[in-house]
């Protein structure tokens, strides 16, 4: 079973350090991380999307998503496939 976590980040400049702190806490359980923004060479986007392949069990996924969801401007969804 694969656990996929999708994180939508608004106001990236303001919350990126808080998001990174949580992701670092669970870093050994993150197998794959993909970051997507709408940035262009002339404009840095303030929104972003992070997609994770998470190796932890459902309990660990829930703990991480709960911590991320407490950050203002962050929305998290997870799916197991």
C-alpha cells in the first residue's frame, strides 16, 4: 500500500519554514517529494503544491497531516492506494 500526501500551501513566503519544519520531522519516512509552483522567471508564485510518497503507517500519516493542517494557509489531503 502506498500513502500519498498532497499539501497545498498559500502564502509560501510566510509559512514555508513552518511547513519545512514538519516535513523535516518526518523526513526519514518521506520516500518521494515533488514541489510544484506557478512561478515564472519574472514572478515568484505565493502558492505551491507538495506531493509526498510517505513510507509511514496510517497513524504516522495522520500525525503529520494534523501538524501541517494547523499551519495557516496549508491544506492537506492523504490517500492510500
